[in-house]
C-alpha cells in the first residue's frame, strides 16, 4: 500500500446544475455540446462530504496492489499497477470508466451518470458524493473495477 501526502489543491468543479437535456446543449469552454436526450445528471455538491476522500482512500488503498497518487490534473487517482481504477476530485465526485454493458447496468440503476467531459459517451462515468451512502457506493464502484482488473490482469500487481 502506498499513500503519499496530498499536497495538490482540489481542482475547481466544472459540473453543471441538475438539468435534463431536451435539446442539444451548446458547447462552452468547459463542456462540449451535447446531443440527444440525456437523463437528469446531478452535479456534485460544491463541497461534497467533508473527509470523503480520506475515508475512501483509507479503504481502497488497503487493497492488494493499490496505490493512491495525485494525477496530472490534480485528481486523486487509485491505481492497480499502471491501470487507474478511478479517481476522485476532492470530497465531491468520483470519475471512473466501465465496459459498456457494466456502465449501462450501473446507469440504469441510478448509481452513475455521464462524465462531464464526455457527456454522451457510454463507458465514462461520474458519481457525486453528497452523503455517507454515496461514500460507501463510491468504494463499491471502485471495488467493481478493482475486481475486474484483478481478473483480467492478475500479474499487474506483482
């Protein structure tokens, strides 16, 4: 287990408020244009859950082969070997990628939404952290990717 000190400040959130898209959204400097219908996408809470990042890290970094490091854009990244299984933006939001079939199952269950940078791409996902239930589900989502990666690449942690 390797958990270095976090010295990078939390990046500002670029998420939009809760909306539904009935018509394409115009592109902005922060977000590309959206096309088609999209379900309501909750924005992360401005401050998230105080201590969520530390609580999540305490659990996830204890898994065999996981390292927690600051990423290139200031995100807090969880990696299994060289593969990222997901990353946090402070105490506010998890960004994670899943195979399309898994993404659809999680999205249909309301556990994830579209990633704000890839608003119409199935696979890339976001999970807002608004309460303790969300903290627990973020750990569960990361565990889903961890188990999948361990199965696919068992030697990647050695």
